[in-house]
C-alpha cells in the first residue's frame, strides 16, 4: 500500500537463524529478478573455491618464450591495484609471451545482457585474461588561456593505455560535451571533443577471447607473442598469486562491481575444473553445494546484469545463512556494505552498523538482502525483492528502509 509499490510485485522474507525459523514470509517462495543480489551467490562460489589468494596466472618458461595459461584474474593491470606481481614477473623474464586459450569456453557477453550496454563502464566483456579491467580510460584535459578558441585552449585527448585501434573524431559541432563512443562490433572509437576543462570516461573494448589482451600485453610488456592452442599437462604449470581474495570480494560487494563478479564465477570454474564456462560452473554448484536451496533458481550470470536470473527471497535468506555459517559473520560484515558506505551510502546512516546487505538495481527492480541486528541484539536475515515498479527507485528504497527500521525496532 506504500507509495510507488501499489502496482509492483513484492517478496519479503525474514528469518531467525538462532531459532531456524521464518518470522515473516510474504511471497518468499515466488521468483523475482534479483539484479545484483545475484552477486551473493557468486561470492559464495568464490569463497568456497578460490582459497586465500587469487591465481594471477599459470606459466611455463622455455628457452624462447613465456607460456601463460590465463586464470581469469580481473585485477591484472587494473587501476585500483598498485601491486602487480604478474606483469612484474613478465618483465623480469623478458621473453616473448604466448597466451594459451585451452581453458576458455564462454563468451564475452553474458546470457540475457542488454545489447545497448556495450559502451557503458558497468558492463565490460568477460574474458580469460582480463587487462586494465577490460576498459579503455579516455581523458580530455584542456589548459586555460586561449581566448581566441571558443572552447578555450586546444584540448589534449588521450587514452590509458594507448590503443592501436582506430580512433575517429566527430565533425558534429552541435555536441558540446566530451564523449567517446565505441562501434558496437568493432574496436573503433569515435571521440567528441567537449568544452569541459577535464573529463574522463571508461569504455569497454571487444575482447575477442584473448586477441585484445595479447595486443595490449605486447604494448605493455614490450614483447611480441600472441595466442596459441596447446595441449599441455596440468602438472607442468607454475603459479603466481596476485593478491588476497578479499581484496577482490570487498569492492565486488561494496561497489557492486559487475566485472569482478563475472570473473569470479569464471575463476571458480577454472580452479575447480580447468575450464571457464558459466553454465557448467552454475550447473555444478546447483547440483552439489546449493542442492538444498528452497527453490531452484534460474541462474545465468555472475553479476545479475541479466533479466534471465530468477531467484526467490527464501533463496537469498538461505545463501546468507550458509555464508555466515561457513565463513563467519565477521567476515561477511567486512565484505558487505553497511549504512552510509558503498551502495548503501545514502541509506541507513543512523546507527549504521546494524545492517550489512547487498543491494540490487535494474530498471523496475530494487532488491536488498542481508543481515540485520535488532535493538535487542538478535541477528536476523532478510530479503526484500521488488519487481515492476514504475515510479522512483529512490522512493521504493526509502520504503525498504522504513521496513528494515521497523523490524529492527520491533524485535
């Protein structure tokens, strides 16, 4: 009956893990599009199968070359991580680098992803050997001081990394804002110079399996090489670990990083079975680790970008309970945002540490699932899924916030 919710579908599930009982269940067994709440399942998979540290790469050195079996690690040359042990090793070895494509059995785009997200930084392509987050960082800088130029001084426009792909500049003088548009099916970038003094934009590039990574790696490491298909025994590979797993999982959950979640699921398959294939990994997890879920979900990607994902509120309560039982509540509190932080930065700010939860947002979709500590100190697990609202997403989330505060104050 609340504003913005009258025409929506709503599911609410509230569970007391101490009593192993549901306290409230409103359409908790119904299926909803969960958006980024899907990342809770990817987190469980990553925590269960990736150990303490990410595998940065598997490698073999010969007299003439460095052969690399990709691991799917999304942190390689990612700007958020200063330490880069894999590229440091590659440069020390100083040999031609060949990337092996045997373990890649998936596609760059996930099943059911919106086709027109391809130019947006929240939807980089998946790949076996990510590099720079599979994004090109475009920058426009315009120094001041040229009064004869209607824009000011001439702009400096560059990319990080520099690209060998075609770059065009638009001749449309009606556009005043800096913007970079990639062709949908090609790594061709069209740049519009803007009037801003400084502007930045991140654009996904087409990965084409390992082809783009090999090209960018050649420029970065300064060694020729390419892509090979070689059948080599798994026992011959040495391993370099890149960083602790929680240094990936925390931004994945705090910032709802789609790319990190997608690569987590691919890394799980690679470490468990030697192949990167979402469908195979998800099918195995649902038949084994997750075979006791209240309702079997339709789970198709790691991030929740797909509207083909369908889960129930009871499923999210179940996985949250499983996570805190298996990995500890303290670790979950470190990985999930609380009020005033991450994707909850505008919500639950007062006495914020009573809630630790994952948000989810798509057009017409709002989701929140997590842990709640009541004023009496009781731990509760909840999931609220809302689909097909047509008004303001902020208004829907404010209604969720009121509900959570009411539960906290009542119990």
